C-alpha cells in the first residue's frame, strides 16, 4: 500500500462531525470512565455488565436501494486501502452499495467514535475499534453482540484464537485468550505488529537477534555514520505511541503490565523488570535517536527511514508499505534498490520473545439503521471469506485468517509479510478493560515525559503504577 495522501475520501477534519458539540464531549468524558448509563461502569470487583442489542444469527433481507456503508477509522494508509478494495470487490456482489471510510487523526480516533456513541447516534455504521476499545464500547451498549451471527456465518477455527479474542471477545479473563463461553462483538479487519527495519548496507544482512545486540548495533552504526541516528521509534504522547514502545521493551525484558487476576498494577509494572525496561528505553535507546524526536510517531519514523537517517527503526507493519515506494524514498530509484538497503525482521528477543499486538476489528454500531446494520453484517461475512482475505492481503491489507496469512498472496506481497506471520504466536496485548482510555493516557504522558527529560524515569514509572492502580480501584476493577 502507498503511504501517500489520499484523494477523494472524506476526512472528518474536512467536514463537521455533526454530533461533536460541547455537551457531547462531556458525555464522552463520562463514557471514557466506563459510564454512560447509571450502572454502566460495572460492579464492585466484578465484570462490567455487557449491554446492547444482539445481532441476528441470520442476515436480514438486504435492500436493492442505494446504500452508503460508512466506516470510521484514523488517517493512515490502510484506511484508503480498505475503501479502494471494498469499492472494487464488494460492489461485485452488491453493486448498489458504496463504501466510505471516514478518517480522523490518530490522536482523535477514540473520541471521534465515543462522542457519537455517548449521544446514542452515529453517522457511521461500522466502527473500527482498537482491540482495547472493546470493553468500553460493550459495557456502554454501543456495539452489537455478534455471537449468534458469528456462530452461524464464520468459521472461527480458521483464526488463531488469540486474534479472534483480541479483536472481538468480551470479557477476556486473560488478555487475548479465547474463551468459547464469552461473547464476540467484532471480527478481525487488520492484523498488525511491529517490524524491525534495519539498514542492511550499514549493519549487515543479518539482523540483531537480541535487544541488547540491537542496541549495540545501533550504537556502532551511529558512531560510524555521522548524521544518521542509531534508532527511530515512537515516542509521542498522542494515541498510544509512547506507551506501546515502553510496553514492548517491558515485555522483552521479562516485565508485566499488570496482574489481571488480582487487578494489580502498582508493584507489577514497576517491579525490577519494569524498571530495567524503563532504564533501557530512556538511558540506552533514547540517546540513539535524532534531536527533536521526542514527539515522533508513525509519519516521523517513516520519514527518517525513507530519508536514510536511521540505522534501525521500529514501525507497525501496516504503515510500512510506503517505505518501498521510490517516489517517497531517497534510498533508491526503484523498489529493488530500496530493498537492497532495507531489511525487515521480527523483533529481537531478550528475556522473552514478546511482540506488541496491533491491528483492529470491525464492530457494528448499535445506533445504525436496521438496513445499514444488515448491510454491515453482510459485508463482514463477505470480508472474512478465505479468498477475499487473500485478495485483501494482495491489496495491501494484513489478514487475520491463518490460511490467508500463510498464502502466497500474502507472503509474496511485501518483504515484511513473513514478519507478521512469524510474529502472531509471540503477541501480547494491553489491558482489554473499559478503563483503557484512562490507563493509556496515564502511561503515554509519563513515558513521553521520561523520554523528553521532563521526569525521572523511575518516578515516571512509579507514577504510572500508582495512577493506573487508582483508576482500577476507583472503578471497582471492572472489565474482567
């Protein structure tokens, strides 16, 4: 997929979001706290109650009238890829349907959806939620329960159970673990994880295998190549950027984000392994980054790689396609020349071999019209077919079905496709709880402050632990 400006698709920045009034922003703040209804936050120490209507097992009769099936996502290459793919392929089956993928900046993605959810009225039919948004949407009754529909229409055995759970299941007794008795509220749209991008011409053909070796290779490359930074990675306080970076380092050095069973964060994320990870991130990795990189996210990391200014970088696979485009790169005038310089590998291991789970699922708005809900269900059934998933892979998507992940269409689509397939068994997600939005904000703010020298790394991690623990305690530990 091309990491380029899209033409013709509506961005929510270029038109008013009809429901985004001050009153609704206040409602969103309530929803982000696990509320939205009087009892919407869950009981003391128990599982937050799932609400919202159930989708029928059988897709209702579809209309022959013109239908505009609208999605909401954030602004990045897969959004345009989805719109182009669906309008080219789905309309072969449903020529009366137009697919529209409306976008907002990543930092506004959560609020753009949950503002409308809080108003119980949406101008989108399918919400593309981050895996950790599901708990909040379910407990507030914002999305359809798809359990009966999925049992009737989807071959769940065709997916890695972790992916099926991460993109649709609530509750999750253990994050990412499939529970056949739990309800499903979504289906996979786009799988994702980080890839390590490295300059084969500068550090060699073979990628570093451990995190310590990676840091050493980045240091050596930086020392030997003035003007090129050893590392480029996400550090921004927006979205989940800085938090995912810390959580990834935490995982490879043997740390844990929390004890889900006992609802404990303080004393877990900031234990010896967690402190080691923060020290590595701030005192070993940060000095190898470019000046002014303290607020870098997807675009900035891609720019550094494409301009030949980084020895090693970490990036979401789904956002990496433009790196192979000679129109956007100074590393070669053809894709082949670029690939001679850039290598893509799975993340190095250290104490463990964990990698971050990325990607998103599709979820049907509880407030869409019955006609649009029926079309949304039909689209989801169509999209999850094995041949469609392979076509989606060839079009630049990252599929979730195992047969598509192992297909030539996907594995031959890019030099980083194999990286994703090899990474699925190593994935670790964050907290899939209704309080996610508050937890991620706390972590992002503090990690970003530590990376930018505004806060001592140990103090930042201790503050994360205490503030996140307060959120869980004040909500009764709901969500699991």
